[in-house]
């Protein structure tokens, strides 16, 4: 098979790992992006059950050959849930709405001019995908059309996670760990890839959310079946015959009642219309749905006050503080990933103004640190000794 060139590396596609060979640099016209080696597979729309999550987790945790394909298929399925998707959107929007700044690492002074230069769409895309790595377990980004002089990166692509093995650090050519793959561990920056993850065994918040979304689907399905069965009155007919022909005739008459609203029988036939007497049959399903919504809402954003119509003032304030604390943690995660992973890559690619002294941070985090540092001395001071009460001479006899 004819090899292709990806940023100066000759890639031979075949079974198992593809071979890479470092060649002389090639011009931009000969270069191909790493994502071009992927052979897109059809995505089948199927429904999943709780047992499928357990099976997917067993496959993903296989120590010899970890396979997350089924897990990512389940994630794609549960993300059709509007409530779950809106919670993830809220988390991303909350982080993206926070202003960030580039600081001098030694003096901790903000660099307004340099910050303005890099406040561009591609930086927001990086921040967004870092947050999504918390949900999915990881994100692998590919950078294209990089211009170090202007600070522009025209295109950032987040790899479809079904085509990436974060454990093997490999691009799966056909979304299968048992097929051809391209190991990028030693050439990651050369082919313009960056990984964002907490640990390589992290499966993301969507793993726990998947259980609750599928349980919610169960409740919706059962509710629909109950409504179909008991939502409309049922016709009950008792007839005094064992003849199959006569029973077939009565069945035809009963079905005619359902279609056109009338029934013709004989004298002695017992006809009754059965209706649901209770008015709150749906509560058992609705409560289950609400519980599932609350579970993954707490999982993603740590509170439910902003996602429900009714909330008490005191509890909503506490939950809002939880959301703020969780957002600060996400801001710190974004800051760490950009300083430890993105900036070293940019320096490698020739961004000379992103020096070792430049650090990415959020003013909100800076203020929070300063506030806690001011409180710290009072917490570390030794407690004052308690004075023993002295006897009052006037009380002595």
C-alpha cells in the first residue's frame, strides 16, 4: 500500500500499528493532517440498556486491550437527552463567560496587549474542549494552519473519540482497537496533536450520567405504555358462548366500537366500559424522571436550583455557591492544562511571545487566591492561652 506523508512522517497503513519513519521536512503542500488517516465508519442508531453500560465498562477497563468504542456509543446515545445536554452547555458557557488574562509569572502583573492578541476563537475552542474532556474522559485536538507571527490558528479539530485510544496514545484508523492504528506518542507535537485528560483511566462524568438517563428513558417508556393502555376507556364484553366463530364475531364488533364508537350485540350480552379511576397514576413515573434529572444535574453542576421552577431562597443560595465553587475548579483545570500542555506546544511551534515567563490565569482565580491568602495567617496563628480565673478576695470569708 502506498504510504502517505503526515507533516514529514511516512505512514504505512496496514494491520495493527502503522510504521512511522522520520524523513526530511516536506513543504506544506505535501503535508497531510493526522485526521486524514481515519476511515469513517457508519454510526448506527440503536437503543442501549443498563446491561450495555456494564458490558462497555468491562471492555473499557480491559488491562490488556482497553476498548472504549461501546462506551462512546452509549455517550452519544444519552446526549440526546435535552436536560443532560443543557447541563453540559451551562457548564461550558459558565467557563467561557469568565474573562482570562495572560500574566507575567514572576511579577504576577497582567499583560493586556499580549492577552488581547490571543483572545481569539481558537482559544475559546481549546477551553471548550478542555471542559468536554471532563465529561467524556479526554479530548485530543488537532491544530491546522498555524501562524506564530499573528498568533492565529485557523482550525482546531477535536477527534471523534471513537477513533482515539487514549490508553495506547493511538489514532484508530477504523474505530477498532483490533485494527490498524497510528501511534502518536513520540510525534504528537510534530503532527500537531495535544491531549487533554485528567488520568488515562478516567471515563468522564457521562459514565455516571448514562445510568440515570437510561433509567429516565425506562420511566418515559413505561409511562407511555400505561397511558396507551389506560389513557382511553376500555370495552369489556362478557358473552355466553364457547364457539370460536361467535367469539371472532364479537371481537370484530368490539374492535368496531373502538374505531367508530358503537357496539351491536345480543340480549344477554354484558357490556361494560372500564375507565381508570385514579387521577395520579403518572406520579410514579414522573417522580422517577425528576429523580434522574436531579441526579445528573447534581453530577454535572452540583446544584438543581437553577434548573427547576421552584426553589427556596436559602437552599438556592447554597446550591448557587456550590456551582460557583465547581466553576472555580473548572477554571483552575483550564488554566493548568493551557499552561502545562498548550503553551509548551505553542513555544515548540515558534510562538516567541509565549515565553516561559507567560502564564494563563483567570482574574476570578487570582482574587480568590488573594482572599484566602489574607485569611491564612489568622488561621495559622497559635491560639492565645486561656487565662485561669482568679479568685475574688471580696468573696472570701
